[in-house]
C-alpha cells in the first residue's frame, strides 16, 4: 500500500508544494487540469478507448500514457468536432513535454544553473553539482547541464518524477527564476 | 584537433566562476559547459567587432599603422600633456593595472578606474568604518540568511545564487536552499525575488531611512512610526529578528543601493548596521562587483599608492581626493589634456555632458573591439582579451585573487594590455 502512495499523491496533487513555498508560480497561465480536459470529452463512458470511463481516460491523457486519438467517438461523431479541435489545442503542450512533463524553454533560460544545482537526481550522478560547481565533462547520466549558456536536459529518465518511486518533485521548477522550466500537470 | 580545458575562469562578471569547461577546435572556442548566458558570450563571441590593426586618426580618417608607431605616438602625446589621465582598468589583469599605475607615476599624471563612480566608493567608506566580510565559500558553507539589497543577481551575476549563496549545499548547510532564508530588498519585484522567500519593496531613494530605522531598532530604540520607506515597522522588525536569530547572515549590496539618493552614505550606514549586528550574531557584507576585476584595481592601487582609486601624481607624490581627483570631476572641470583609456568604454557609460569634452582632447584607446569610445579616439590599439587570450590575476568580488588561464592565443600581432603598457613605460622612462 505504502509504495503506491506516491502515485496517489501525484494524481491528486493540489500543488501544495509550489504554493506553500511562498513563491507564487504559474499565476499568469492557468495550469492544465483534469477538469478542463474532461469537459471536452464525450463523457459517455463508452469504454471504446479501453478505459473504464472518461475520467480515467482523462487522467491517463494527462499522464501521457494514452493518446487522444484512442477516443475514437470524439473524432468520428460530428457533434464532437468542435470539442475535438479545442481539446487538441489544449493538450498540445503535453506533446512538447518530455516523459515527466517537464518543459524547458530556451528563450527564457539565462543559464543561471539553479536547476543543475538544486536537482536531487543530478546530485546523485554528479555530487559536485549540489555544491554549486559545474561538472567537468558531460556525464552520460546527468539530467540538467548548462551548455553554451543555456540549460539542457540530457537524461530525463533519471528524474524523480519518472523513476520509481515517483515523487512529486518540482524543485527545478520552483528554483528557476525566469520560469523557463514548467512542469505540466 | 579538438581539446577540452576544464576549470577555466570566466571573465564575465565579479563572480569569476572558476569551473567552466571549454571545448576548443584549432584555437577556436566552439562550446563550453557551465558558463551562464552572459559568460557564454564572452567565450563564444570573442571575435565580434574585433579590432585587428592599430589606427591613428589623421584629418578625420583612420589610418592603419604598425604597432610600434602607434605606441611611440601614444608616448609622445602622453609626455607632451600637462595632465595625462589614465582611465579604465576594471576589465584587465592586475599585472596590467600595476604597470598602468607605474606609468601614471612616471608621467606625473592621474590614474582612476571605473570604480570611482561605482563600488570603489563603497571601498572608501572603509576609511570611516570597520568592515565585516567573508569569502563566498564561507557564505556557501555557513550562511543561513542571505540578504540582497539593491541588487538583482539573476540579471547581473546569473550564477551568484546557484554557485555560492542560495541553492548549493555547504558543509554546515547540507540541505541547501531548505536551510537558507533569502530576502530581497529592492525598489521593484525583480526576477531574483521570484525565487526568494521574502521581498521588501522599498520606496526609491529611501534606503537610508530604512537602514537608519533598522539601526535604531538594533540599538533598542522604539521609533514612533508605522512605516518607513513604504515598509511597515512590523516587517522591518521581522527582518531584524530573522537576522538576529541567524547563525551566519550574508548581506550583498548592489548598485541599487549605491546609486540611489545618499550614494555612499547608504553603504556607510549599512556597514555600520552590519558592525552593530555582530554583537548578536555573525553578519558580513559583500559588494556585488560588476566588472570582473574592478576590485582588483582598488587592491593594486592601494598597495602601490596607499589609495584605492583616483590618484593624482602631478605633485610627484600620490594624492587622493574623491570629488577632485576622480573621473567625473576631472572631466567636468576639463582638467585633463590627454587620456589613455584601457579596457573601458567611457563614451557609452558616462553621460554625454561629461564625454563631450573627450572630443576636444587626444584620446588613446586600448580595446579588443570597436566601441563608441574607439570611434572618437585619436589612436586605437587593439589588445588581446584578458582572461581568455592572456593569463593573469583577477580579484573576485569577495577580494579573493584568482589566476586566469590563457586558453587560446590572440590573433597574430596582437599583444596583451600588460605588454603594450610595458613598452609605453619603457619609452616614457627613456624620454626622461
Ligand atoms: S472512448 Fe472517449 S467517450 Fe469513450 S470512454 Fe473513452 S474517453 Fe470516454
Ligand atoms: S523534477 Fe526534481 S528530479 Fe526531476 S528534474 Fe526537476 S528537480 Fe530534478
Ligand atoms: S534555472 Fe531556469 S534559467 Fe536557470 S539555467 Fe535552469 S532553466 Fe535556465
Ligand atoms: S556568473 Fe559571471 S563569472 Fe559566472 S559564468 Fe556568468 S558571467 Fe561568468
């Protein structure tokens, strides 16, 4: 039961971590949530997608474990055409996101290295990063690395949001001063 | 042939990050790890607007000359001047600064750095205050309260927070950011304040009052006011409690404090406040130096002449009188009649009312790239980029000297500031 807890927390996460740190995040842009998606689905619970109901499909869509096109009624039936278009637009950022839902925007990044230093997974691969120092050479297992003045994501599979036990870590998002890092969902 | 050099020092700003890894291909820097966007341009755009040949302006057009001609003509101009002025120095090595000060002495001229209207002024408050300070490494290992006053490191010193103050884990701060409280005091909410725990918005030009109220609270007074500089007394008290209860508090003050009303009195007041706080706990203050070796000039000048900047050798002994022997006043009073400008661009950094005078006197500029100052100069001597093409010493913002490597060689025929100044010094000595 306990091992499963992080999953539960992740799915029902109310973003308490980012709000309670005293830092107002993501206020300009509304974060994508399950309700926004659910409202645009057929809501018939027809199970064609293979999920028990539309809500379950929504949650998996947010997790990126299913694809929107698996909900065939949405595209086949005329009455949902408008909703389908809206939905496609709404979840477009999800496609941009890597496995763990992290988006890194080059235009905003200033290469400050906060993400490199704060990421706990980076520290396990290259301990010197947690002490503020940059790495000497590109480590094959590193997540964040500042190269040519911009942060790059190398091995996102190491992210704690991805590797079991999946935790709702969003330290990098919180520490990025320019909001170049965004964690969806 | 490609090569990787690690532990290179970045000459991008006063943080002097010493952990950059640079990738070279045939004497060209192709990429680097760890430098921020600001530092990255230093490494990769090294040849942008690059000057390659010395020029002398004759009848309004720039004529290319060889290096020896340019240097001997420079020596001639400086020797013929009554009050030659040697200016700049914040973006070159201590070795070059040392020769520059000797040259000013030989010429019986004046020497000043860009710090005289910048953080050098903070240094001169040292004359009236004690200064409790620490190295950035100590801050990283010990500090649990960090205060940025009038400074926005995310824009000006991008890696300051990640490398030394806020994010990293230190010996006594194993949890990193979790164990630190970071406060920003500024006139507007900056990007730095995006990631700090507290932000106090102070009314512009009223920092002095805020510091004074903090000082009176430290000394046990109860000022009969509700707000000061738009900050409520409750918040001021909260800040003071936070500092007093800290194990180690580091205060970084920037140009925002120095350039608002009161100028160096603000810094002086802040340093007194820091000294008073030390009866409760360890508190240190460190200036947010911009140019990578600005504070280096102050050190070199201090050990050579006894004064940190703005030194007048016209009476054959060093004289220091800020407000008389410093750049702004010298230009205002039109006291100088020739100027040698090393590693600085006064035309774009100083107001036009001051720099318009530079069109009336011969200006000699030593720079790596074309700038507004090279455009008005009589003689332009191209130089190699210190810290990347030339090795040498620079002082980090906390006055720790670091030795910069030369990682690539400069273009053919281009010498370092130090070499050119040495040649000038020899010519000047010969002429006497
Ligand atoms: S196929 Fe579409 S309508 Fe049917 S259950 Fe799945 S999400 Fe709902
Ligand atoms: S979410 Fe956490 S583990 Fe994943 S990249 Fe960001 S800081 Fe690292
Ligand atoms: S914290 Fe943000 S701005 Fe800084 S290097 Fe990482 S992505 Fe770029
Ligand atoms: S913080 Fe300053 S010294 Fe460090 S990489 Fe950036 S520009 Fe260079």
